C-alpha cells in the first residue's frame, strides 16, 4: 500500500493520477468499425482492473468520466471508494455539443451522489473558461502543454496550475525543457526508467504531476483494432507496468485527486 491522503502540512510534490473513462471510440476515428457495446465493454474491463489496483495501493484517483460510460456501469460509479473522485469528461466522447458540460456535471452528480467539480474535454479540446465556470465547475484539466502533431501545439502554455477567470487550470504533465508528454502514449513507449526520470524532474520543477490514462488501455485489446503503437502493450502487462510506476514515484511525492489539488492553487 502506498501512503495516501497526506495531511495538510505535507509539502511534498503531488501526483494526480487520472483515467479518462470513455467509450473506446478511437478505432472509429481511425476508420475501423467497433460497435458501441464493445467499446463500453472494453472500458468496463479495464476499469475493473485499474480500480482494483488503485484500491490495493490506496492511491486517490480522479476518473474523468463520460455520461455514456457512467450510465453503462452505474454500480461501478456509485460503489467507487470515497477516496476517489468522479469528474466530467463530457456527455459522450465524440461530438461535444454546447451545453454538454453542464448536463454531464448534473447527471454524473446524480449517479455518484456527490458534487462534480472538475472537467476534462475529450481529446483535450478545451471549452471556453466562462462556459465551464458558469456550469459550476471549479477546475479544468483540458490543457496538455506540449505539441502533438495533428492535434494541438501548446508549447507556450504554462506547465504549472494557474487560475484563469476564476477557474483553476490543471495542465497535464510534461517534462521540463523538452516538454516530453508524460500522458498515456509516453508511458507506453518510453523505457520505464526514463519515464520515471522525466516524471521526477517534472515533480521537482513544478511541484505536481497530472497523469492521464484510460481504462480501455488495461483491457485485453484485440489485434488489428487500432495501430499497434496505440494498443500495445495493453491489459495485464500494462497494469504491471503501471504498478511499478506508482511504486517508483511513491518515495518522491504524495498522491491526491485533482479536486484536492485545485483547492491549493492560488492566484499568482
């Protein structure tokens, strides 16, 4: 078990572990067919595995969840340990529409029977700050301060949490200087010692580490469903790698949710 729920006097850097619990619709984006019931089934399988791991290690975790996934697994949402946080990942993973963020916050709150305060846009496609603030969100974690070809270029964006128009912005973790992304693709493909080296450097530099993964990565993904660089490694092999990473970071930081970390951000 990794020590969790640090006291308010704990000044160690913070690791914010998160999973985007969504329909596994990535194959559709790549022109490959996958029925929605199979998309959701793979996410549910991965969800069970990652929840079992973070519960075993007692690591507080934020699950940015679409309503479509949550409604496919309402018991899993309700029964999630109270140390974990449910935040919004929109109503569905594709086709974000005006008003979806506000509607998702209300519906997820009903399913969880708890207030939902955080948002992360699907594929990091950020919404206007005013829209999220007016919807009742307190923080947004839709900024990846790096360059991802074909997606976005945020190389000038802040790497530390900040407040914009009353909303706390929590960027995803990148390495100092080169801004190597430390989200799910980086975790899959960087040698683990190098990944941990980058992660510890980011912890020293910014005082926090917001890590972004998906439950579906930890399911048994069939070959050919997406390019190999996306789906391999996966399942139990990737789960074992995640365990090693969390244990490797534990001497250097405390673990907390995004909501808890957002409360400590003050205007500069």
